[in-house]
């Protein structure tokens, strides 16, 4: 009789204890009856530490890992090959360990694109979008917004240099951070990609009265799912997209790749994540 070994995958970050990815993958594995483990792995910030752990994970039979802050650029550097989208974004949130080498990919852009497409109607205006923030996640969001057909994209960031870099990479216009309220009225889609509004962080200061009527408003912060920024927009009747949508959709490609089962994003999954956040006092 041969012993069947469970499938192994995980998420690598520093810190990583707050990650909801183990819960998402465990729910999908249980639904599909898959024998597998998805393990949170705290790996210190230096590239050498990251590389050492990636090599060890392959030795013990991991199929792949998700990668989060601060290792997304490290993942791209470590891989033998990378998808076009990961190269364009300059970071990877997925590493797949294969016989031919390590392959880096980025599912953040597709994850955000799916959540935005789910909310855009056939008649939704797709002219102008406004991105707040210019960190790693903003690059994935910029790709997704462009793919959804928005022609004019404006970006504002506290540190203007970073806004200029991302604007040059993705053909966007830069606005001053102090100018953000004045820019709101022109945008039919507004998204917060800063960490403002996250548990333990100050809220994003934005005057929701200046939002264009009917504008869709998104926040990629998911802890809490209802940030003060989103709540203010919702109260004024704007359609909103919270960070759990992107989180669930970005997880799906990794699950399919490493565990080989269906990764369905539905209300039951969302409810489980909200319950977990409530237990932590973050929802
Ligand atoms: P990052 O690279 O560290 O970027 C952080 C961004 O927040 C930068 O634009 C930074 O501006 C801005 N920021 C931080 N503190 C600020 C303050 N006090 N005032 C104004 N701006 C401030 O982080 P990231 O990877 O892009 O992630 C950003 C957020 O997105 C996090 O909350 C993360 O959890 C969330 N996220 C969610 C998903 C999802 O699946 N829903 C996926 C990825 C990330 P400066 O450049 O001026 O510092």
C-alpha cells in the first residue's frame, strides 16, 4: 500500500499572522474534499531569508506559495520565469514550484478586475478613474482599471515621487495629494489603495460630498471590510466594492493551481471571512 501525501501550499509574509488566505484555502479544500494544508509562513524581510525558505519549501514538496508584504518583489527576483503581468507590475503574489523551475505570477490585478467588472453595468461610464495611493497594490489596480476600459486615470499619493513613477509606467496623470478632494467630482470610479482606513491606521480623509453622482467607490483595505471611506460613500448612495472581493478573487488562481479544485467566490466564503475579522475585532 502506498501512502498518499497531502498537498502543501502557503502564504509567505512578515508579518503573516493577520492573513485571511489560510482560511480561504482551507474552506475551498474542505468543500472539494482535498487532502491539503495551506500554511502561514513568517519569513523575515531580507531577500536571503526569503530565498532560503523558498528553496526549503521545494525540498519538502510544497506546490507553491502566495507572497505578501514585504516579499512581492523578492518573489519576482527569485523566480526562473514570470508572467507578463507580474513583470509589468514589478511584483509577484504567487510562486509555483514546478519541475522546470519556479514560476512567478500576479493575481492581484485579475482579482481586482473581477471585483470591478462584477460591479460595472453595461451602461456604466468608464471615462475617468481616480486612484489614491501609489504603493505595490496600486500598480495591480492600475492594470485592472485600464483593462476595464477607463481611458483617463489620475493618481494621487502622499509621496508625489511615487505617484510620478507609477503614472509614467501606466500612462496616468498625477494629482497632488492635497488636491484629492477637488479631483473627486471628475471621476466615475474612485479607489483607495493606501493603507489608510485599515485597523490601527488613521482613516482616509476625503470629502464624500464631492463624489460625482453615481460614481462607483472601492477600497482595497479589507480589515475592516467597511472602511470609514466606504461607509461615507455608501450612505450617499454610491455603489461600493470592498477589499474582500479582491482578496477572495486573487486567491482563486493559486488554489486551482496548487490544490487542483474549484475555487468558488460566494457569499458563504465572504461571511466566513467577516466572522473571522469580527473575532479579531476588525469588522
Ligand atoms: P504599500 O506598498 O506599503 O503602499 C502603501 C500606500 O499607502 C502608499 O501609497 C502610501 O503612501 C500610503 N500611505 C500609508 N500611510 C499613509 C498616510 N498616513 N497618509 C497617506 N498615505 C499613506 O502597501 P500595498 O501593498 O500597496 O497595500 C496597500 C493596502 O492595500 C494595504 O492596506 C493592504 O492590506 C491592501 N491590499 C489589499 C489587497 C486585497 O486583496 N484586498 C491586496 C493587496 C493590498 P506613501 O507612498 O506616501 O508612503
